[in-house]
């Protein structure tokens, strides 16, 4: 079988071209999934090999190729390579393809983790075509599990692929099950549904069999029974984009109902379910069992399950799986509960609820650490302690913010202008009303600008001059690359060699720090920077220690994780660094070594061709990132509107690279991208990020006027304000006032909302900023 290679970049490309399956979770906690099956099922095959002599196969079973025989009461297939597979076919002697096919499977060895074994079904002849459930030895790869077909041209097609949260261990048995019904197929591991598809359209009947490719594998306790029922509709697969209120806001907060009672007031993406133990130890949401609550919102809203009592994790997980609910968030005021739950269920998205009445710098840093250390990405914070500055601080540490409040339209406007990613409220209709008031292309959430290797468009990349310039021009993050020298010193360099950016030659790994420090890293850029040196990692850290900027560090060399973390700790900068890498294993190790530091997985991938495929692939990537507690830092060409919206609704912030052209930069910002990595920080330096007016309320008598002058923050870091051109506007059928430029005229008695708007040009396109509305009271 031509399965893809194990390199992460290739795997991700394959994943985005494939279709998504369900998230995956440790098997020990799962019960059988509910399907509508008839009780009248016929056993077609039942074999435990106990009575089969060593070296033989059961009567009627056909060895097609390779080394296949019973050994010590188990069917053993041995394949030395993919070019020499082992296969055996089991004739069913009845014409059916609707059956349950299950067996125990054990890997004894594999040439490498990409090699696989499979259970084949609906085999059309002794050779091909057929479908199969292929399982790699490295099941944690993005294509570790496959729904595949060998087609009529004797070629492999892989319509769907996914991963498993744990790597299959040698000499450990796993129960594999396939349910095939018409064009629907579900594939299970230890009764956990991992692939759910409706793409079995080509063949409706056929035999079953086993195969190994580059591995030695055993099968036991084989059973095939007819399946006369119906599998659940595929639309219940869990990959969906909930409806939300219409708005002209770019990247608006996702709207979350604070209870089941609030979801009927307007469209909401999610609903908070506060789960407690009932009198009979059942899991209850107010007066309703958790299972009923989940069923009532299935594929309409995303459940956000809040628990405050320890020890409920396994019971809740069982209920989730009985209801086939895989798309959910688990939140608590206790990070230890979130950590416990996400450890048991690695694809569960986590969130930490902050319920203190104040919020100082120490509190912020502790919350950030609690969020990341508990395998979370979301902080849930009450409106009264939030501000735009706090939200931005959390964003730069890769924490999504859901604000709790918005009990009125006025309060909703305040939360919107804080730049939160979600609003949890008892009154979602108030937020929906607020959303409707803004003009086209309104920005309310400040993008996190990461200066890629400093500002290589203006200064030599990865030099202190370039980093300092990025800081001066208002970058929120300064991105760089770390490599290790011959004498085991950490230096700032992107390439394996110094050839491109310096006056020297040679691999960084073959040069000592002293030799590297002799090189000129500036003269190739321009004579102005002659004599610029290659910085050490420690010099880079010390330059920005305590300054209002986050350092986004890419690890280029495998094996440097501990050393990088040690230098960060020695400089007391854990709170100021985010790490990322193209090597997922490096980020997994980093997370284990220092879970308080946020980490990101860099990758590039193809974009699926259809909307449904885009949504399903996005679900898969989110599950993958959640499983390893990494952000998904894809190239900007890999993302699309559905990706950005799906991530926003589920509380995942990501950084995306590398913007060097204005048009795609603007397009992705309009799609809601919040974390651009760019060579051109200066493109956004002088664009306003916030507009405000000190006037909150105006009282006017009919016939009188008032003039409003707005102020705009141009840069948070230097706290600069300046008068800018602004315009007043009103929305809807407002009869109480008329507005003209900056002047309000009172017309008739009543109350009206008047907004201050500033239109500006950025990246060659027009954008709007709007202040919180001014309440105008008109009297006689």
C-alpha cells in the first residue's frame, strides 16, 4: 500500500487532502457506541485458532501472498517490506457486505512506524478491489488510521485518515471492529469510534480478510456477524460550524449561552453546561441528565462542560461517548480538574475559569501558566475585571479569552471593544443586537503582529539591529530562530549554514561560537549594517527582558529543548517566551519539560476542495493540536475562512506565517486571522488600533446640537494619542437624532445610540474603527 511517508509536513498535506474522522480518546474509558441494529444477527465467522495446527490456516481460508499461518493459537502475518505484503482472504459464502467484522490485533514488529496492518472487507475477488481499515504501527501520526480502498485499477485511494491518541505498543492486543452498512462504515479501536464515513459507495458486498505490510502482526478471536440495522446519519459526525448572529465585525466574539435556557433567545455557537452530581450519583445539568442535555444540542451548539467536583471525569466521559459527543470544552475554576480530564481524554479542549474580583500582573502571569499547564487554551474571565490591555496580554501568550457578562447591549459593546474571543451571557440577544450596529470591515480585536526574524525588509534578519527596529515599530512579538554551534552554544540563525546571511561559509554545527562571532551578518544586506554580529540566544533574551514584547522562538535543531528552556529560566523569562517548531516531537518534549510555556506546531498543507471537507479537516487538525497541547501555526496559504471561524468558535489562537505581500495579508485579516507573522511589521505600525471618546452620554433638547471629537490609540507601547478624522453614524430606524460629520442634532424626544467611526487605509484596503456607542437622551 502506498501510504505516505512519516515526515510531518507530508503527513499534514495528506491530512488536508483527506476527510476528517472523529476525535480519538484512550480506549479504557469507552463503552459501545449506540447504533440501530437488529437483534436477528447471524454469525458468519467465529474463529479463535485454538484448534488450528501451527503452520496451517483454517479450512477455506485462502492465503493470497506472503507468510501467513497460525502460530500458537493466533493467525500470524509476516511481511518484510511493503513490496512483499502478506494477505489472507476469508470467504463468507453469503452475498452480503452489511456486517460487523471484529478481531484482536497485536503488532509483534514493524520495519518502521509508517508500516501497517489491516482488516479488509467487501473483497470483490481473491485479490482486489476491496476496502480496509489500515492501522500503522505509529498510530499517532496524522494518517495513523485509514479508511482506504484498493480500487479496480489495483491502486490505493485513501478517502479518510486520522490519528489515535496513543501509539500502538508491541505485544499488546487491541480490539478492532468494523461496522459496514450500505455506504456507511464505522471503524473502532477498543470500542472507540475513530473513523466514521459514508464513502463506501463502490462495493456493497464481499468477503473479509487480513493483511500486513512491512510488519509482523497477529489476529485472534475473529468474529463476523450480519448487520441488519442502520448506522446513525453522517451529519451527526460532529464536524460543524454553529450558526451565529450576523455582523460586520471582523473576527467577532463567538457567542456562548450561559445555560440551556438562554439558547432559544438567538443563534449561539456554544452553551455552558454546569454539571453536578445528582442524588443518585447521576450527572445533572440543573434538573436535566447530562445525556439529555447533550442530545438536545447535538450538532447545533458546542457543549462547554463546567465541573467543580473532582472524581467525576470518567463518568462524564462515558456519557459523552454514549452520545457520540466529541466536540466539547471542559472548564473549571480548578486547573487540576481540567488537567485530570484532558489527561484522560487528550482531545478534550480545556479552559480555566478565573473568578477573583481583581486582576494584577501576578494574577495574569499565574493564569497564563495555569491555562497552559492544564492542557488548555482558554481563560474565562468576568467582565468587571477585564480590559482591552488584559485581553491583548493574554493573546500574546496564546490564550484565548471568553468574557462573562454582556447582560445588556451596552455591556456587550464594552466586551466587544475589549477584543474578547467569546462572550458567555444569559442574554445573548443583547450581544446579537450589539453585533448588528457596526459598519463594514470594523476591527475590534487588535492583531498580534509577530516580526519575522526582526524586520528583514528594513534590516539584516536575525540581528540585534533588526530586533530593536521591530520593537520600535510596535511588534507585539519578535520571532527568531535558534541553532546550536559546534561547542554547544545557542545562537540566532535560521539556515543550517552561515553562507546566505554572513560573509562566512560553513554549517553552524561545524563552527564554534568564537568563529561565528567573527562573522559579519550585516554587510550583505547593506553597507549601513557592516559589522553586525550574529547574536547568541542569551543576548537576544537579555535585550528584551522586562520590555512589553513577547519573544517567539523557533527551535531549528532537535535535541536543544532542555538547553533552550534552561537559558530562558536562567534569565527569568518564562513569562515572556513562546516556542514553536516544525518538529512536533520537539514541541511535545518541550511541553513535558516546561508545560507553562506555550508551544506551537509549524506546518504547511493543501486546502481541501469543498466546504464540508474543509470543516472536517479543520476539526481533525484542532483535535491533533489539542491532543499535543500545541497551537496550529500553519502557513497562511494553508488556512481558509472555515478554519479561522472553527478555531475562533472553539477557543484556539494560532500564529500564521509568513506575510510578504499586502493583498493576502489583508485578505486573511478580513477572514479573522489574529496572529500574522510578517517581514513587514511597518505595514501596520501607523494604523490605529483603537478609537475612543471620553463622552459616554449626551443630554440634548430638541433643536440643539453637540459635536464629538474622537481620539485614537496609535500604539499601546508608547500610549500615544492623537486627534484623528472621525465621523458619527447611527444604525437602524433612528428618529430621535440626525448626524452630520461630527455633529448630533436632536430631532424628537427619546433615546438614541450614536457611534464614532474612523475610516483608514491599511494594506491597500479600507478599514473601520468604531468606539463604544454614545447614549443620547433627547428631551423637550
